[in-house]
């Protein structure tokens, strides 16, 4: 048990002073944060607050203008004289193996089977043996209760099944960090509990989980920590259980009240 506690204290993701602008319009304004193994961190806030841009900077889909990002102690970018200087493409690719991403619309390849959706990047991008990739993919599909759908195509799947395939694909490289962009937006309410349990299982396996969501009930259900962003800054953060009842900022209280229909 002490070993698990030590793991829980390990910082696997750290950002310092992140700044990002689009056409001189600042979207991130000196954002700093840390995420530890086993945490489920929900990043909430109004549309345009910078949440998705932050997530895209973490997984390398966007480059920061200044600031630094470290994943498991390895720098994706360092701040040098007020500018983000990035590691080489090859180094970033290796570091980003530690970050899985589940997109809002799943981004499954429509022309590939479920199995090949998972194995394609393992084989083509990371050079894994086809048999090893297939075995790893099947184990993940079994864990997601989708083994019987291995040869199906995305159009033959329900929204919840597509979500689980996307999660299996993101887990294929055994990342330490899993990012979800609006994981419940395409799901019926009864399917959200299933996704909540999958996310909790990922955290129990000592994965760090980041969730961008407008679904406050879902955030309250799964998050161990909540970060509230507004206008490109982190306005407030706190423990997941107490945040929604004990927010300090009036802006955050108003946002929560409106989200739950009593503000």
C-alpha cells in the first residue's frame, strides 16, 4: 500500500506560464498547473475560456507561444527568454506516447474496422509488429466489452460503442495521462455512468485523467480535482468533492448555479 501512495504523489504533467494567442488574440494567459497519477481533473468554464486550447497544447496539437510543459519529467517545451522552445519532432513523439487523447467526436477512421482503428497507429507510426498490435488491441477491446465488434466498422456502432473504441485506441500505448474532450456530449444520459466507471478505472490504474467538460453533473460525479478557467486564466481550483459546494469566487458560484439550474 505505501507504494501506491508514493505513485499517487508523482507529478506526471506540469505546465508553467503557458501563453497562447491566435492572431494576437490571447487565449491562454500564463496558465500553470500540475497533475499527479491517479487524479481525475475536470477543467470547466464558459465557452472560449481556453480549456480546449490548453488540452491541445498538452497533447501537442497546438504550440504555446511561451511557457513550459513537462510530461513525466521530460520537457516538451522550455521557456527560453519568454518563448517556448520545443523538443525535436522525434523527441516529442516519444514523449507524447505518454499522452492519450479521446476527441469529442471520437475521430475514428470510417474506412477501417474497429480492430484496425486501434492497430493502425501502433503499426504505422510506432513500428509495432502486426501480431503484437492485434493482440494488444484485442485485450483492450475485451476490457471495453467490445471484442465481438473487432471486425465491425464505425458506422455500425452506437455512440457509446464508438466512445469505448476511442478510449481503447487512446490506451493502446499505455499512456500515463489520458485527455478527454467533452466525453459525454454525444452520449445518452444512461451511458454516462458507464463512461464514468471507465474513467475511474483508468485513475485506479494510476493513470492521470484530464477532462474538458460542460457537463457539471458528470464533473461532480468523477472529478477528484476541478480547475475553473475564465478568459484564458485559471480563476479557481479545488478538491472535486467540495468544489461545487464551496467555491470561493462569485463568478464560479454563479457559473455553477446556472449550470445546475439554481442560480
